[in-house]
């Protein structure tokens, strides 16, 4: 059964899931030569790898998808020396860490208040 971007099936009384990719998907990733900052490219690549990590129930399937993703990045003129070090940070052994829900931030925000003064121009003269 396909649901959103996940393919789910029952095998031997176990739930098996993986990323469902539509046949007509053109993978419109930003080009390496785009004006996206290096940290933006880093975030996009690591975010996609973390998404794959969360949506695969089998380690081998996860690694195969990372290889497919690397191939697509290469087709978008990304250098292997750039994306490999980013992709290597996302490891199967860290899967539990990436699948947990973060606790909400309960700190009280610092409130900064400015008083509007209509006579600002009079103060500068």
C-alpha cells in the first residue's frame, strides 16, 4: 500500500516500509551552481538523507537509496567530494535518534519592547 511518500507492506507478520517514488518524479533538486549557500546545500542533502533514514525499515534499502540519491546529485553537477562527507554523517546506527520526537521548547522568550515616538524627526535636529 502506498501512502504519501511511503510504501507499506506486511511480510511474515512484520511491517515493512520504504520510500515510495513516483515513476514520473523528475527530482528537481537545486543545481550545485545555484545561488544556494553552502550551508543551504548541506541542509538540503542531510535533510533528504535523514528522511530516507526515517522511512526505511531495512538497512540495505537505506544504503541503496543513498546511492541513488548520490547519483541524482551528480547529475545536478554536485561534486562527490562535497556531498559524500555530508551523506556520511547520516548513519543507520543513529536511526533511533532521528526517529524520536523532540520535546517542545518551554523557555520563556525574551520580550523586547520599543516605544513609538511620533516626534523622532524633531529629536534629530
